[in-house]
């Protein structure tokens, strides 16, 4: 369970951060 989470986490975190950045830019724009 933990190993799978660690493998998935980095990719999920990156996508989440990118999505948040895009959302913030769209809100400001």
C-alpha cells in the first residue's frame, strides 16, 4: 500500500500543483 502510494504520489502532486497554478492564473486574468 505504502509503496504504491509513494509511486503515485509524485505524479499526482505535480498534476495538482500545475492545476492549482493554472486555476490561480485564470482567476487573476
